[in-house]
C-alpha cells in the first residue's frame, strides 16, 4: 500500500507538468493558424483548467487524509499499542 501511494504521489507533478506542456503547445499552435487567438479567452481557459486540476488534487488529498485518519484512529482494534504481530493470529 505504501509503495502504491508513493507512486501515485510522485505521478502528480508529472501529470501537472504534462498538462502545462499540452496547454502551451495548444496555444502556440493556435497562434500560428489563421484563426484569431484572443489572449483573454486563453487566460480564462488556462485558469479553468488549472482550477479543475487543483480541485481534483484537493479531492484526492482529502480522500487520502480521510482514509489515514479512519485507518489509524485510536479506537481501531488493529492499531492498539503494545501488541505484536503474533497476537493477531
């Protein structure tokens, strides 16, 4: 479980970097075409995309925190101090 969560947390910056590169490439390609490119619209588009990413990351972090708090709460019988692994059999 710990290795998969470390892998997931290490993938978040990579996903954000790739999304920034895609947005930058899309805006560069849009500027080269014959269509007009309105900077104000592009800024709002970037803002909304980043807000979606921020809310998604926040929701994932809240889910992880909820799981950790629920899993390691004091009333959990599996989490009592002083017990060894042999006593759980």
